[in-house]
C-alpha cells in the first residue's frame, strides 16, 4: 500500500466523481476535500489555491506522507487516471489482458475530455442562453443559440455517440475495452451515463429522438455502469460526507 498522502479535491455534480470511483476500485487510500457549486454553478474560489484553473478534479499528493515537501499537483481527469493507474496499481487491476485493449483504454482517456465532453458542455451552455439573456432579447437570443446548437454542436455530439455505439457493438463483453470494467468505462461514465442516459428522457428531448432506441448498446452499458459496485461505493462515500 502506498505511503503517499493523496487528497482528492472533489466538486459536487462534476467529473471528479470518476476519480473517486477509480480510487475506490483500486483500494487506494485517499482523503477527500469537498466543494459545492455556487448559485452560478461555478466552483468556489478556494479551488484556485490548489491549481490556477480552479477546476475539479485535482489531486494533491504528498510523497511518503511528508507535509514538509511541496505537494505534487495532478490535474485533468485523463491524466489523473493514468497517474493513479501507473503509480498506485501494482496488481494491474482494471488493466485489460490484451495490448490492443490496453491501447484502447489510453485512447479513451484522451478522447473523452479531448473530443466528447466539450461538445456536451457547449450544448448545456447554449441551452441556458435565453434564461441568461437580457430581458427583451431572450427570444432572439434563444433562437440564435438553438441555431448554433443545431448547426454545429448537436450533429457533432451525435456523430460522437454514433461512433461510441459502433465501438461498443464490436465489444462482445459489453465494456469499452474488453470483457470487464476498465478505466475507459470509468472515464466515459460521466458524459454517457451521468450526462445523458441517467436522465434519458431529458436527453432524448434535446436530441429530438429516443436515445435508448437510437443507441441500444450505450443504453445497456449505462445500466451496467449504474450497477457497478465501485460507483455505488463512491456514491455512498459522498452521501456520508455531504
Ligand atoms: N478537462 C478537465 C475539466 C475540469 C472541469 O472543467 N471541471 C468542472 C467540473 S465538471 C469544473 O471544475 N467546473 C468549475 C467551474 O466551472 O467553475 C478535466 O478533465 O478534469
């Protein structure tokens, strides 16, 4: 077991839950620092003391538990997850057996935040346009935002979901990289399960089609993810602390 003191800076309703899940899955000891969003849905300013971008997740690591040394700060979910797997996973848990699937996991660790997540965040931001626009301009602002979403972000998001559906349909085990849970599934859980399929009715309305019918493999995978013991444990950990 590592002697490093690992602090996870976890923000409510955020991508940081995946890091908590991974730490639980690997039985890595950690401390939690919890943050709640303000009324503008932003992270509190204290997070900027840990990393200048003020985002979550962030890990603050004290090598060998020493409080006197400068901590190692690790940001960006994909990098954080690689860092944990490389440094705190001597038994190689969650690592797929084949080289091909190991490479696929790496791909998804980059892809999820690099290509997919930004599209979903942009759609969310655009959907708030009319309520944020000055009074009197709301209808027009809403129409412009809808036009941008329809003209670019929605087709791009759909093309990514088509791609993921196709990728998953080629995996007989029903996971993204092989026949068991891997870090690929954990990182994809936020955009696919939490953002879309956990409230598939709302997501279907935004997409304009029933996403459970459009993406049956992603739907079945989401149900499996919801029942994953590591995710359930991570949810429980938070429930006791919030
Ligand atoms: N690409 C970063 C994104 C981190 C990020 O933007 N996190 C959001 C939560 S989902 C955040 O901290 N938002 C705070 C804010 O917008 O004030 C990652 O993968 O970790």
